[in-house]
C-alpha cells in the first residue's frame, strides 16, 4: 500500500499570472514565496509553497501528495505501473520547479493529474500573509470523480486513505488524524473541486465573509458548519473558476473507535446551520 503523508501542494494553470497574484495576496491572504519565469509560488504555512500558479491552461490542475522517501517513491511507481497507470519520473528541473527532491506523475482513475513527491521544501522564514485572514495552513482538496466507488477503492486500497464519512456518494477521506484530506466530488470530468485553507478562529471565517462581500468576491456557500467534520466554513470563487474555502475546527479522528457514517445528500448533511450552496454563482 502506498503510504501518503500529507497533501503538499496544488498547481494551477492560468492565462493571467498578475490577476492570480492579486487575488491570492490581497483577497485570499497568501504570501508570495518566490517567482520564476511564468510561475508564482505562494505560501500558507511553514512550507516553501503550497500553491503554484503557472502560465497555462486553467484545465491544467495538479495535486501533490508527500511520500516519506525515495524508496517509497520507487515502490509507489512500481505499484501504480503494475495496476496499469502510466507513471513518469519528474526530471531534475521539474522537481526544482516543484521545490522538492523528486516526484512521480500519473493520472488517477478519473484522469486527475496527481504527483507523489519526496522532500517538499520548507522555508526558514515564518509565513506572513499579505492580509490578516488568519490562515494557519493548506489543509485539504476536493477532487472530482466520474466514478466515486471506483476512485474511493483506488485511494483506500492502493493508497492509505481511510473514509471518515460519506455524504451520498461523496467520500471524505483522511491520510492522517484530521477528518479529511480529500473529498471525492462526483463530476462529469477530472479537476480540482475546491482548495481549503484552515484559519485560526470562527472570527476569522466571519471577518473574511464580510471582507469578501465588500469586494464582491462570489460567495458560494456559507458561513456554515459541516455536520461531518464539525468545521465552520465559507466557500468562494477565485480566478479561472477555482473554488477556495476557509474553515476552522475540523475534527480529529480516533483511529481505534471511528466508523464511517453515511449522510444523505441533502442540505442538512452539508450544513447544520442551514446555509445553502450556490456553486453556479459567478
């Protein structure tokens, strides 16, 4: 079984690097960690970067997951190839562009671009956001799936993800003690459904809610509270249609006693306060 340690980074193509930087700093509240030709690296915690915008097609979206060492990376590549996945070892230049020692790239069963990475760089500098959003770090992603049962099997049987809860066909899965590291969102094709950053307090969620409203940033869901993880949240639209989330208070799971719960796919399963999602809002 492939042992994933944590979600490491998201890479997003964009035709407008300057616009993406303006949003990521002045609205989202990340810190510019570095720039290189055609790429912008953004920090949200102690790591050198957790989000990279690069010049390219917005459909070009990648999630990187950390693996402990080169031996495990080689074992992961062999296991994936045995299952029929085309695996590519990143070049030294590509690894440098990811600020990591090494990585492999492949497609999951839906066709999402996934990278398993060894040694993602940390920074010797303290993270300091461009605005006081209260961000404590990059936490999880929503990943699109065209076949939830098949993809759940991949992440839980090929990799070490465990299902914490399900909402209809949506599996909330963890690779550490935090309630979920990824959510499998049913979709007609591959892609990243949302990118989550944790914040320090309920006050940070509410402050950002009003901040986003004042700047006419489309708010898609919230403020609310998820009955699955207990998190208080707000979702909003960013560049190229990407959805971002702030949340706080995500539960930790007791591996010895926790059993996945099944929730119906209905509004009260998504928000126990009564907020209704409007994913189509521009």
